[in-house]
């Protein structure tokens, strides 16, 4: 039932859409024209609707920048516990309208476009979806980022900058046809590439055990280049970061045995390394078990943990001691939330860094790892559960497989001490599944390596407790 708008309704509507004072509108219009001219290098004789969308996006983005810088600086000054949400999917969708709403710019932009004779809805429709997810799991990640920014929490999303997101569906003659989702074709005005923070990620190789501990040698390196997207809270001046990694071949990739004629092939083969961030696997609740997917999972985990530890140690702006050298306070300053088992290699990777690189003893490293990591389970459907063949892990991540075996051995020793003689329990609870193909049960790894496990609804958490 509709009723006439009261003054209160009108005030509320204004406060939800933001103020459209004449000065604000004039300022927005100046910036819009400046971007059309200097950023897009167009004038109104030749500009297309897409140019206007980009000019508007850049105008809105400018309002994020100061808040983003200040938020990140504030986190370094206050040094709060930081939350790291690791996910292979972030289903962000469109950014323009959400940003205008959260920054109270909508009315001003509406009015500005109206004065310029442009149509807001037409421009909004031009923005591509950031479809870096299949459905619920990826959208949950995106919603958490939004909520955490609105709550003013020092939170970060970490994932992969897939060049191709979830496919576009076309129906041809009554059949579904999948079309490549080339969402970056016209450029993405919301991301900021940060090649200066590039991180090397290692694969394959072999492990050598010596007096100084384990060394992972003869590895192949792929570079992880971060792209940052701002995540604004709702009208609270907080802007958090979603950092997505893009794979890049190092300049010497495949050039080791360079000879005339080999050079061109070596450059062409750079694609092999860069395929890691090429495409989102369009599997919802289904485990496909492809090596490229395992590479994606380790790629995001390795780059992210490197970044987390760099930030934990760093002392920007002289906020505290020069640099942290002790990991004792790590779980008080870092929370790692695993969105399903997809980033579960974070557990052995953190152990590898603490034991092999930082030279902590096993028990101390394990205590830190468990207190840092937490796991969200999404399903109990057997066809969805990640069970990676041991032979794949052995060739791609030989040191991680050793660490998983060690984690398992110590875990089963504890189980057996509590349930002496119960061999069937050992078989059921082991991280390692025997069979025609020996596999690692990644959910078991997550449960053993975390201090908290949750489902995605109260009833789901209850099912996990009662029957799994
Ligand atoms: C974002 C925002 C920017 C900040 C940068 C690096 O791009 O202000 O400087 O992240 O932040 P850290 O990774 O050093 O925390």
C-alpha cells in the first residue's frame, strides 16, 4: 500500500542517496569532464556510452583513494589483529553502484549525469560483472568483505585474479552454450596493479634433508603479481583491500638452455606459467582433481602467506619495535579463515615457513599454525570433497607432502593414545586414504590444523558435529 511521502520519508531518502548540493554536483561534473578528457582522451563529440561509464567510475573511485590510504595507514599505526579471508572465489559482481551508495555519492552523480543529459541506468548496465565465483561460496566471500569493512575490521580478502570468470550462458537452439567471460577486455577501473609487491611462488623440485633442516631445491618459479581492489564500508570511511594474484612468468622462464631458435619458443611457453590465473574452474560442489587447479590453490596460498608474514614483521611508520622477529604473538595478530578446503595448503605452507625458514621447533610451529587457522566447511556431499592424489602432491609440492605425513603421524599417535587398539578409528580419521590411488583428505587436514570449524548455517554446523 502506498502513502504520500512525509517530510521524514523525504529526509531519509536524501540521507540514503546522499546529498546532492549544487557545490557537490559542480565538483563531480568537473572531475567527470577531467577524466573524460585526460584519462579517456575523448571529448563529447566522440565519447561512447562506455567512455562515460569509465569517466563516472574514475570520478567515483577518486573518492575512495584518500579513505583507502588513511585506513591502511591507520592499521599500521594501531596494529590490530588482522583477518585474512582466503578463498579461491570472490563473486563481487558490479562495483559502481555499491561504491556510490557506500560513499553517499548517488544523488550527486544522478544529478550530475542528468545535467549532462546522460542516463545513469544506461551507464550502470555497461559495467562487467566481476564473476570470480560459481555461486554461494564465492558470494559468501564477497558479502563477508562488505560486512567486515562496514564493521571497521582490519580484514583482507585474498584470491586469484582470474582472467576469465564464470562463463556467460547463451541458449542456442534450446541448448546451453558456454561463452568465455572476457571481463577485463575494456580494462578494470576498480583495480590497482601492484607489480612492486610481486612475490615468487615455487613448484616441483626436490627436498634435501641436512643438518640445517629441510631444503626445497631445483624448483620452478612463477611470479604472483597483486592487484588490489578497494572494499568500502557503508558510510564509515573504512576502505579495506581485496588482493587478487595474477600469474606471470619470470623473465628467465624456460631460457635456461637458451639457444638460437629456442628463444622464441621459450617466450611463447611463458603462457604455461601464466595459465595458472587464466580461468575459474566452473565447478560448483564438485571435485575435478586437475593439476592446474592444485597449482591455483598453492599459488594463492603461497603468495598470500608470504604477504601476511611480510606485513606481520613490518614496522611501517615506526608504530612499534623495528621489526618483529618472534612469532609468539602471530596468532594474536593474524587470523586465517579458509573458505572451504580450497586454500587448505595454507596449513602445511605455514608449517614449512615456520619450521624450514624461520627455524622454529615443530611443536611451537604447530601450536602457532592451529591457533591461526580456522576452517569453514561448505558441504558434506562426497563428490565435492577434495581428496588430492598423493602422486600429484609428490611431484608438485614434495616438501608439503612430507609435512602432511608428519602432521598425520603425530595426529594418529594422539588418537591411538586416546583409543588404544581402535585401528578402524585410525583408518577413518587419517589424513591419508589408502586405496587404488592414495589420497590426502583435505577436510581432515583442515580439521586437524584449525582451532575452529564451522558450517555455513547453524543446522549445517550441527550436522558436522552429529554425523561427520
Ligand atoms: C593497498 C592500499 C595502499 C597500500 C597497499 C599496500 O593497495 O594504500 O599502501 O595496499 O599495503 P600493505 O600490503 O603494505 O599492507
